[in-house]
C-alpha cells in the first residue's frame, strides 16, 4: 500500500513539474534576441578598445626605447670603443 502511494505521489509530482515548464512567454524570446545582439556589439567594441590600448602601449614602449635605451646603449658602446659620441 505504501508503494502505491509512493508511485502515485511520484507520478503526480513529475506531471506537475513537467506541466509547469510548458509555455515560454513571447517576451522572453524577444529579450533573448536583444541580449544576443547587444552582446555582439559589446564584444566588437571591447575588441576595438583593447586593440587601441595595446597599440598605445606598443607606441609608448617604442618611444621609450628610441629616446632612452638606444642613446644609453650607444654611449656605453662608444665608451668601450673609446669613441666620443
């Protein structure tokens, strides 16, 4: 008798859970499409901003090398060769 009620409870609960998830509002589909489109725009924007940032970092590094490191290396090389720069 207990098994009968257990099985009946299980079937009833499963039916209730499955019937609760049957319908999806139309608004949720539109919201999902809007979010998908917005995420694509944000991704493209993020990639563009990241590329510009790393271009600026690369320019700063090259400017530092050209203005500080290269003259210092030339002076060191010139002193080792006894050449006046």
